[in-house]
């Protein structure tokens, strides 16, 4: 159990980087809503895909190193698994949005996007609920 706290900090650092990407994609911005020349910055889905791919790899390594290890709380493993699934889903969405931004307009329809956003929001709720449970466990 002595290694667990450092692994929890590593997962938290990954979470912070992931949330920053999430916010860049989904957070409302007046700058993005009103396309004023010189002020509008398009979302770089290719860059977000690459960053998420790196974060997913880091989290997969942490998940592997803590799985089935004595002393690792099951809620921590569940949280890491749920966070990993959420990040993988967003990474795949970014890939599809990048392809569309490169001219493949039929590759990702608005209906597919809306469906994916609904699925993604469900995944966010799932890892969030597990995060709350993990925080309660840590406080004890």
C-alpha cells in the first residue's frame, strides 16, 4: 500500500490534464460563438487527439501496475477503469472530429456526434460518481 498514494497523485495529474482538454472542447466561449476575424480560434482536434492518446497510454500503464495488487482499494481500480474508458471515448470523438475538419464531411454526422456526446456525458457521470466514492474512501 506504500506505493498507492504516489499512484493516486499520478492519476490526479492525468485527470487535471484530461479536464483541461475537455474544457477546451466543450466549455462555452464567446470567442468561439461569435466568429470575429482574428479572434476566432478553431478547436485543434488533432492536437487534442494526440494529447489524449498520450494520457490514455499513461493511465493504461497505471491501471496495469495497480490491477490485482494487494492493498489497492477496488474503488480506485474502478475509478481508473471508468476514467480510462471516458478518455478513450473522447479521444475517438476527437479523431472523428479531426477527420471531419480535414474535409471528410460525411465521416461524422451531426446525429452521430449528438449521440456520442450523450454517451460521453454518461461516462463522465460514471467516473465522477466513482471519484466521489474514492474521495470518501480516502477521507476515512
